[in-house]
C-alpha cells in the first residue's frame, strides 16, 4: 500500500510547529536547553515558522463569497 502525501501550506506549518514543540519539550526534559546550539536550532525553527506565516499572510487573497452583480438582502 502506497500513501500519497502532498506538501501544502498547512502541512509545512504543522511540521515546523511539531518540531519546535517537541524540541523544546525534550530539551527541557534532558536539561540541555541552556546549550547555545540547542537554543539556536529551536529559535531558528521559530523564526522560519514566523517567516512562513508572514509570507502566507501577505500572499493571501481576499475571497468574496457573493457575486457583485447579484446582491442579497440579509434582513429576512
């Protein structure tokens, strides 16, 4: 059985959030959060996540659900 996976905007963000959260969790458990390389890696993941979020927010287009030629009265 072969699984077909596609990489979407949501899956990229979920992967980065998961890696960051698991990284902070295990770094805290094993008491290695004070090492500078661990801090750099974890905050680099956080910076990538923020960059992706800003990029997707800037590229997001406004979606209108109603056509402009057929206006609807919402008072009913």
